[in-house]
């Protein structure tokens, strides 16, 4: 689908803004990689070959008995016995000396009747965000070749939690910002276009709603209904949509008496067409100016709630929870550095991107 001449000009302006363009590329790469976090950091193999058949543990549940084990529970693929069963094709010798059988198979010196070697393709990081690392010492453990960013206070790999936490934070922010912005833009457009008593009543409602202590409401709702991702999304949307109402309302109040709006009304153009086809594009510059504040505020709000213990469930890979661990474990500076640089890079890239989008929509802005 070809872009209109106006959108082509906007895209050219955005590309000429080098900081915004390269921020978009870097952010797209990081976010794209995080979408495939299960293939990058996981305690399950991506693909397993056992007795000539292929298995995909990332997508499917396989009991240990599927690979010749004794239990109906899901196979623990990092367990030496399970690894030996997969590599040897399910030989009984694995129950006696799994490590010795694995060493012989890897050395190419193993021979037994019915032996058919299997294999497993592992992710680059063999830990999920909730996997406990098998390393000696008291947690949190410092970075080494096994855990590039160390472990947290429960011996979970920090790098794996950052990858999953980055994805969770961005998806949460996109959902909250997208829905809240649509509601706020629509409400502001209605108020500014029609004005009068409708505008007056809505303004009083927004003033009361904006004064509501959102943190206390979230804490109370979590105490009643329990902590969940979707409940937090809903509550954050309910308290975020007012952010753009004032900006959009002011732009529509200013534009509703301009000549092109009067001319459209005289020609019989519907109010909806005037509002969203003619007036809204002119209000987008001011709207996009405030968008970075909503995005960063949403990320900061999620991190703050997790830091205080009222955010996502404790099992979720939260960047705010990583910050809390950094505060509680000052003897482990790698936790603080990881949390700081993760937030700094993520927020900086998003702000630069939205600045470029704002300038691209501004007809007065050009880049050489």
C-alpha cells in the first residue's frame, strides 16, 4: 500500500532525524529479539531428537516417560538422567551412571545394543526467567561465564529476567498507552468541538477523577481481586486516559472557529468527518508532544508498583522487582547497574523515537 504524499513527507522528515531514526532501529532490534525470548533464554531445548522423532519442548508438554523415564510429570531437560536418556535413546544404563554415559557418548566411545543417539538444540541462555541456577555459593552470585549478569537473590539468571522483563514492560506500555490515548483523544475531541455544558460537565468529572489517588485504588483492588497482569492493565488505563484530554480539548477549542471548519459546516460535512479528518491531524503535533510523557510514565508506574510490591505477580519477570533486589542487596552492585542501564536505554530510545514522530507531524519542522 503506497503512502500518501503527506505521509511520504512525514516519513522523510523522520528519516532525516538521525537520532530518532537510529533509535527506532535499535529499539526495533531489541524488542524484536525479546519477542522470541523463549528461543533465546529457556531451560527447555528448542528441538529434541529422540529415537528418530523430533520434539519441541518449548511449545509442548512432554512427560519424562516420553523419553524412557519413570515420572508422568514434565521432563526436567537439564537433569543429567533426562539428558542421558535423550542422548542414548532411552537406555537403562542412564539410571545408574548418567554423567558417565554422557561423557562416553560425547567422546564417541559409547557402544550398546539398541543405541541410537539423540540430540537437543538449546537456547543461547539455558535458563528461563524463573529457573534456579545450579552454582555453588550464596545468592546473589556475581557475573561469570555461566551467568553474564550474575544472579538475583534466589539464584535466577539476571540476563534472562531482563530479556523477559523488557518484553513485558514494552507490551504493557503499548497496551496501556494505546488504549488510554484513544480514550483521551476521543474525550478531548468531543469536549473541544461541542463545548458548552458538555465541556463544563466533562471537565468537572475529569477534575474529580484526576484527583483520585490511583495508587491506593490499585492496592485496594489487588487486595480484593488478587494481583494479575490484565487487572493492572485495566487499572492503569482507567487512570491514564486523562493525560491527553486537556491537550486535545485545547486544540479543538482553538480550531473549531477557524475558517476551514466553518466552510466544512456550511458545505454540510458531518461533525464526525470534521473532527477526525480535518481537525484531529492539526492537533496531532501537540498530542504527540505529550506522548513520550505518557509512555515513560507508564513504564515508571509499572516499575514503581513492582518496587513497592503492589504490581505484577511475584512470579512475573519484573524490572521493578529487579530494582527492589538491587536496593536490598547493596553488596551486589551488578543488580543496580543492570536495572539502571536497562531503564536508561529503554526510556531514552522511546523518548527519541516519539520526538522524531512529533517533529515529523509538525509542518513547520524540516531537516537538512
